[in-house]
C-alpha cells in the first residue's frame, strides 16, 4: 500500500514526538532521581566533613592540652604535687578548650586530682586521697562568670573510686607515649568518654599519668547543630553498634545524651547489616532500610578515630516524594502536550523543507558552542525560515559584541565540558594566581584617564599569556588579575603550568616596553598557591560567576602582597612547590603566616623553569644556607651568610631583610618559645 508524502511525514513526526516525549520523560525521571540521590550524597558529604572537622578539633584540643601541661611538668615549671599551680593550670586548660570535660592526674600511690567541667556554667576541682585510713574525695565547686570563676563551696565525701584500677592509668603508667583510651568510670559515676592519657616523667623519674578526657555528650551537642535534611539525623556509633553520640542539644557533663531517638535504631540496624565498621573499612557505604511504612537511606562513613562510624539517616520520602508528585502531574500535562504538539508539528511538517531547517539548526549549534564567527545567513524560499536564519545571525552578532565583557574562551569551555549555568560547584585541587602592578594607586592618580590605554595593554598581555598556558581568567579587579588552573578542563599539571604562565607574563611585560609615567618598566607582583578549593558557578539565578573560593585562594592573594615585603616578583606556596616538583627552580624565602591565617607555610621565590636551563645562582644558595642557620638559632652564622649573599648580589632584598632580622635577634636574643615563622601584619 502506498501513502502520500504528506501522510508519511505527518506519521513520522507524530511517532518521533511520541518516542521523544517518552524518552525525555524516562530520562527526566532517571535524572531527577539521580539528582535527588546526588543531593542526599552532597548533604552526607557536608555532614561527614563537618563531623570529621569537629572530631579533629576535639582530638587536637586534647593533644594540645596534654602537651602544654606535660611541657610544664617536664620543664619543671610546675611540680605534680604543687597543688596551687597545678589547680590553676588545670582550670585554665579546661576553660580555654571548650570540648574538654576533664583534666586529671593520677599518682602511683593511688592519689588522684582532676578539674571537671559541669556544663557551661560551673566547674569543680576534686582530689582523692586517704584521710585517716578512709579514701575521701574533696570537691571544690566554682561558678563560671564572665572572664573568671567564683568559688561556691567545698565538700568532703567517701568514694570507692581508685585511679590505679583504671585502664587509662595502668596502661599509661607503663607506656612511653600518650594514646587514646575508652573511659566509662569516673569519680562522679559512669560517663562514657575518651581519654588522651600518657605518663609524666621528670628527671627520668615517672611521676604519674596525665589524662585529658572528653565526654561523649560534647559530641552529642555538636551533632544536634547539624541539619540533615528536614527530618534526618546523624549518629556516631562504635564498631559493635554502641552509641557514641546522638543529637542532643541539652547534653553536657551534667545531663546524659538521650537514647530514645527513633532514627537511632535505624542507624544501629544499618551498621549491623553492613557487618560492622572495623578499622579495615575505609570507604563509605550505603544501606537502604524499611521500617513501618517508611524507607530510609543510611550512609555509613568510618571516621578518623579508630572504631567510630558516622551514620547519617535520611527518610527517602524527603528526596523522592516531590519527584513522584511531579511525575503524576507531568504525565497528565505531557499527554495533552503530545497531542497538541503532534497535531501542530504534523501540520507544519507538511509545509517545511528539511534542508533549510538543518542549516538553521547547524547555525544554532554554532551559537550553542559559542563559535559565533562561524554563524552565516541562509536564503530560503520560506519567509519564516529566512527570517529565522537572519535572526540567528543577528543574535550571533549581538553576542559577539559582548565578548569584550565576558570570557568567551571560558564560556566555550564550560559549554564543551557540560557545566550548566546554575549555582553549584565542587571541591577540586587547583592552582590560583593573583597579580597586580606595583605602585598602581599612585600611578593611576598621576595619569588620570591616561591610565586606561596602559591598563588595557597590561591586561591584554597578562590575559594572552594565561590563556596560552591553559589558565582560566577569573576576573580583573582594577589592575589586579585573578586566574586559576585545573578547571573547568582537568589539568593534572596545573601547578607547573601556572608557574610557566607567571614567568611568561613577566617576560612578556618586559618585552612589551610598557612603562609608567617616569619611563620605568612596569613591575608586576605575582602570587601563586595550590590546594583544594570550591570551584563552580557562584552567584544567584540572575547572575553567575564561574570562580573559585577557599583558603588556598586567600593564601594566593596574600602571597602576591608578600612580594612587597620581600622585594620579589613571584612568590609561590609550598603546595605549588610540591606539585611542580623538579620542573621549577626556586629558592625558599621564609616560613610565613599570612594575614588572617593562623597556620604558617613555607614560601618560595619562583626563578624559572628547569626546562629553560635556569639554575640557582650562588648568592641564593648562600641565602638558603643562611635561612637554615637562622632557623637553627645560629644567628651570627646566618648573618654572615646573608652578608655574603648581599655581597654577591647587593640588590637582593630578601637577604637584606633576613640580615636585619638576625642583627635584631643578636641584639635581643629570643626566648625558648621563639618561632622562626614570619607573620604578615597586613594584607
């Protein structure tokens, strides 16, 4: 049987629409379901990151407190039997570390002394020792006031608590170094806790055991502050399913955490079904459980603390319920839409010539890929198609006019990588560059509007070199240039490429002949740093900026400013140095704590690429030797080496800076707590 072309086209169009609609529907369902699970995974990753950070903070506080007190004992600043000073030190540690519940000390003769936090508003000091043959516990209670504590009362009571029977004391007394213990028994009764305990030796004589104890209720209070969806919860469980911490905002050293939470049973079932969480399990696992009429998604993630597992429990209806409701509405609307669109499309298909439409579609693909220079007009006997082709060409021309305002290469890369234009991002290891012109504020004031062509030439040069070395221009802020490597296109060699780009920028600016108003070549300072940062579309639904956020970004900005102090052109951070490895030639400048950051990092002056034949000059070898002597407190030797470096190169500002430091330290020697890390006082 033969049919006419109109009927054939109509049938094909209707069939195509129907198949496409069903396919889109199924694809949408799977995508929506995957996105929902991805959202749940994102929530879980955020919870895991927060809990791991809190566990790290808590354990770090305990180690720091133990180290501080132990140092006082070892240096004989404080004697273990010196009651007044001991009480002051224990109380100060308890007040300064918010997560510590106990600071305790036990002697081999069974005597015991401890400072104990009673919630957030009270403290108690206790001492256990035999009195007239009876073991007594003396308790001094204090009220916490703003900036101080006030003595409330003292009481004496009998006790059967023996520190010599406690595992943390027995093992700690026999050990060489402190370690972690599980603790249940305390002088005040059973309080599940962990203790960081170890021996105290003075003049090679074992005095006793010092313990820093953290009650699980502190973790329970922290978990209560986490938002796990609308009705989910996070729990910390032991390897056998025992509860370490369950969310409870009222838990403290006076109130035990609640164990009657309904989702806690789900978490315990999940860890039992998963077969425990021994130390050999490193990756997170997901378990789906059903209880009553609800289903739950449980993610189990082993924590850094041995034997602990984080269990996040989220009801599935939170992320699948809205999808199911939307699907029901979509099915009705989709059926009506298919019928209307099918009839309309069939009518249009009988009157449209395929070839011009394909040409127009090809032009739209050029626009979608942001290849605006390839868009062409196409003549057609159908007025609408010709108008459409003209409109697409006009649109491409209009978009092309804005390429001076937006990074066209970045847009093209984002499109090719499939990055959607909506808020969101991911943590990735990148290298970030900050650069600006030295003395730009005064230069712009002197030049006025004449600064524009100079600034334009400078930014053109910088942009060209960054793009040529696979970098992404983030933004221009006045004379400042911010760029990064490693996104949106992956680049495993991002650190070395960033170093090449920084050196190429300096070289290109020298060759460009750009000068300031006095005829001096423009000097540009560059800071480079690498690390894990959040990269993605940051902003709102109205306007987005593909950019990077994170501590590594802030450090890169500070390193750019540090060039002013050291008189250098390019400073890189230690992570960039590590990643670039032998591909770069550097000298270590200093160990620096940048403004707004507590932890110091090693910083380096980038001199060149090994592939270009760059070698470390002898004066800089002398500088690094002086830096080593400086850190070893051999200031006189360091000063001599820095003087030799200056004699070899009298313009070396870092050597002059370090020489001045050595002379200051020789005039006024530092104390035992001297730290060779240099702290920046300004941005």
